């Protein structure tokens, strides 16, 4: 049960579990221990949640949901409609969303009300209300009293008001949604009456299909009437525009042949002829210049240059003469080579050559004159065509100016004609569509009377209630664990305070009522049969209570070894932690073991120890300190254990008790007592509210600190010991008082001594602990 000794350190330890916590990021064992500690709380809250679920099922109203499925099928109306230019996906989504909006509309709901005569149906108009709905309705009524609720109620009266109220009920209980990405729309209606739910759902489907037919007929009828009146105006406008075109054409001489104006055709012909005439003139001029240059070069050169013209047309005579000239020249060359230049035949041939050359020159002159005449004729023709072209161009320019306006009139006439034809086609289509009673939707699942309620779902409600209860219980349990700021196990004492843990003092029940337990031994006024409480360690020496006090004795003997007399103060941080009871039992245990022991009630402000022992002295510690009475005369001796007790009597309020506990009189008392007693146990006031214990610290050899299990905050104890630099080094150890031994294992890890506390029960023969009677 008790831990081994630890080396005493004059400094408080930092969290000794820091390294362990760092290594074990998720301490599953610790989480399981927390769950075990809070299992009862979680179970209670879960049971409450389950009971609330059962209560809600008892008082809730059953609702039934009937459903039908409507398929939007454009193929049903493809014979009557034109394909839409919208993209297929956009058209589909827009169509389905539009149909869902129609199904949810007030107008369609009002038609269902009229079809089923729902305003006269009491079950529909006044359905049973659940408890939650009644509460909500009451709150709304109170709010409406201050916000115009009377006017709203008045609006419900009358046939029109009842009809719209019934339509609003339909809309609240109606659910319309698309089935995935399909063309199917699911329509569900919920009511407290199963038969009514089926009827209304079927009525909704029928009214929706009828509404589609009516809408198509009304739309085509309105379109036909409008198109008919529009066609009359378009026909008159188109005819008038056509007449304007023809009148303007005749007035401006814009006669056309083969799709073009006459002036335009003349201009085109003259332009072609003028281009050919320019080419002829240029060719004639080129030939004339060529022949003229040959003639101008002289007779001799003309014969040589005549070879250039041999490939041209109309030069057959020149070619013949030139051939003859070359033949004669060749013959002259042969005669000269054979017989010399003076040969008569050579002379005769030269004479003939000269005559042929003259003939060639003369022929060239005639051809040059002829070409000159041809050039003048071509030039005259070109000039004539040019004059004609200029005249026709002027006429065409004037016609083109008029033609611009003519084109404008023709475009207007064509636009009106096209518009007339388009509207005429639409009118004929609309007239035909009136005879097509086709809706673009059909029912693929007919609503039937539901057999099972859709809400509340018993299993789901119970499961949800239980689950919410478990979550709420877990949250409350976690909150309680988060608020856990107290010492529970000795490991926390060693880790957070760095002092020796002496053991647990279990909750002990006295022979009297609960007021006699160790939890109230510091209270003012006597408690019934508290002598038994102050003698637990004496009356039950083999109990767990006495064993813990023996651990404190061993700690004092080990730490203070070598001292013949030991002054040990019993301290606590807060009042009512049981230090007086522990001081009396600790001193009684020492005395019962044969050690000479003196028990001093050092709490001069609230001498609870003296009252608890029922000594009723006349004089006590104060009188001894101030020297009014020898301490031997004030001491009381226990007849059984021979324990010496020095009580404290405070007849009046003392404001300087701390000075009394550290004055020379107190020092003399302790010096004299050390010569007689082996142990001097001093019950001191709590550290928190008063400074008496701090004043007594220099006179004490050691202190035993008492902390109430599960009550005293850890941070308070730690901060107090950190502040008391004179007391902390002398702390022999700490005991946890009023411990619930049965719950102790829930706060310890597996493998610790606390976890196996029940196995030590055979060693405690006089166990007075009772976890059920804790303070």
C-alpha cells in the first residue's frame, strides 16, 4: 500500500510525468480509466435521453407520406413543337426546375384544394397537433398579439381566406424534388391521415397534367389570335412596299433586262470595244513606225532590213523579191570567183541586182503608206468609242444615284415579304397545335394509400435519443474530468509536489451519526461520540487507517533519525481536512506503541482538537506560554495509552496567536518537553487562512501534511508549499485523508498498488473504512 522512501528535495518537483506524457501521446489506459470513472454518469444521461425519446414517441403524432413519380418526356410533344436552339443540357435543367416550381406554386395548390374540396375537410383544416407544435403555436400566438396577429387571423375567415389557408397547408406538407439527374420528379405529400395523403398526392398529379394541357391550349390560342391580327398588317405593308419599288423604277427609267439595267449593259459593251480599239491602234502604230524606220534608212539599207519583215504577214511580195535578190547575189559571187568582176555575165547580174533592190525599196514605201492609213483609221475608231463611252458613263452615273434608293426600297419590300411569310408559317403551325391535346409529362408511379407511418420512425428516434444521451453523458463526463483538479493517487503527490506520499486514510464511520466521521473533526462544537473517532488507530490497530499512520511514523524516524525527541507538526492547507483527527490518532498510535508522546493543540484560533477530545479544561496552552501555569499542571493523561495531551483554552479572542506560537514561552515549553517525550505532536492551524504554522516552523523538526482526497485543489497545495520556504523543506510527507478506497482503483493505472487495493484487505483485520460513508 505504501510507497518507498524518496530523497527529500528542498524544491518542489516539476511534473515528473512530463517525459512519460511526451512518450505516450495517446494514453489509452488513461482514457479507459476516465471512461470507467464516468461510466455511471454516461449511463444515467443515456437512460434519460432514451426516456425522453420514448416520451416523445408517446406524445407525437404519426404522419403518413404518399408519393408519385412524374416523367417529363419531350418526345410526347415533338410532333407539335420545334426543336429549341438552346443547348440540350441547359434546356433540360431549365425545364425540370421550371416544372418543380410549378408543382410548388400556390396556384396549383389552390386547384388541388378546389378539386378535393379540402376547405370542408375538418381533418385537413384542423389536424391534431403534437406537444411541440402546441408549444410553438402558443409562442406564435403571443408574438402575433404584438405584431398584427389579429389581422392575419382575420384574413383566414371567408371562403377566399380558407382557400388560401388550405393552399398554404398543402405547400408546407408538399415535397417536390428531382430524382438524381433523370427526367423524373418525385412528388410526396405528408399528412396525419393515410387516406388523405394518398388522395391529395393523386390529385396533385392529375391537376398538374390538366394544368399543362390548359396552359398549352391557352398559349396557342392567344398566339393564334395575335398572329392573325399581325398578318393583316404585314400583308398590307408588304404589298405597299412592292408597289413603291415598281413605281420608282418606272419613274427613273431603271428598266432592267436579264436582271441588269440597259445602261449598265451598254456601258459594259462599249468598254469592251474601247479596250479592243486601243489595242488595234497601238498595233497599227507599231507596224507603221517599223516600216517607216526601214524606208527612212535608204534603198541600200532597206534591202538588208527587209529581212526583219520576212516573218510578218502581208510581206509575200517583199519576200519573193528578197529571195530573188539573194539568188542573184550568190550567182554574182560565183561568176566573180571563176571569171572575175569584169566578166560580162557578172556585169549583167549586178545590173539585175540593182533593179531588184529598187523594186524592194519601192514595195516597202507602198506598204508604209498603207500602214499609215490603217493607223489613222484605228485611231479614229478609238476616238469615236471613247466619246460614246463617256456619254454612256454619264447616263449610268445618274442611274446609279437613283439605283441606291431603288435598292433601299427593294430591301424594305423583301424584309416585309420575308416577315409576312414567317408569321404566316407560325400562324399555320399555331392553328395546327390547337388540335394537339398532348402534355409533355406522364405519371410513371401512381400514389397509393401508405400503410406505415413515415414519421416518427420508432427505431430511429430511440437510436437517436440513446445516441444523443450517450454524447451528452460523454460530454458531461469529459467536463467532470476536465474539472478534476484534486489529488486522487499518491503518484500525483510525488509528481506535482516532490514530497513523500505517506498513504491513504480511508473514510471512517464512527459509532454515532455521520457527524462523528473524520471529515468533521475540525468543526467547532463537540460531535456525538467523537472519542471513538479520535481513537480509531487505538481501537483498530490492524486497520488501513492505523497502517497509514505507521507509515508517517516510519517517515519521521527515517528523516529525523538521531534525534531523541521529535517535534512534528500536523498541518493542512484548508480547514476541515481532518488534521485534528489525524493528529489525535497519530499521537495515540505512538503512545499505544510505548513511545512517550505529547499531543499539543496548537490551533489557538479554533481549538477543535480540545473540543473533539471532550477534555473541558480550565487552563491550557496559552496560560502555559504566558507563564501563568506550569505545563505539567495543564497536561491531561489518557488512562489507556498514557498519552499526554496539552489542550488549548481560548476564553477570549486572541489577535496575536502567531506571536504566542513562536515566543520564548513556547520555546521553553518545547525544550522542557523534549527532555521527557520522544514525540511531540502539535496540531497546527491550516496554512491558508492564518500564519500561525509559519511562525511555528522554526521550532518544528518536521511536518506531516494532510490533504483531503478529491477535495483540496492540487494547484492550491503546490502554490502554498512553493510560498512556504521554511515549512516545505521540513515536510516529512503527505497523507490523503477521507479516501474512497473502492473508487481509488479507478484513478490509478494498471500495475499500481492502488489498483490491487482490494487484495490487501486480508491484512487489515479491523478495517473500519467504509467507502459508502464518505465525507
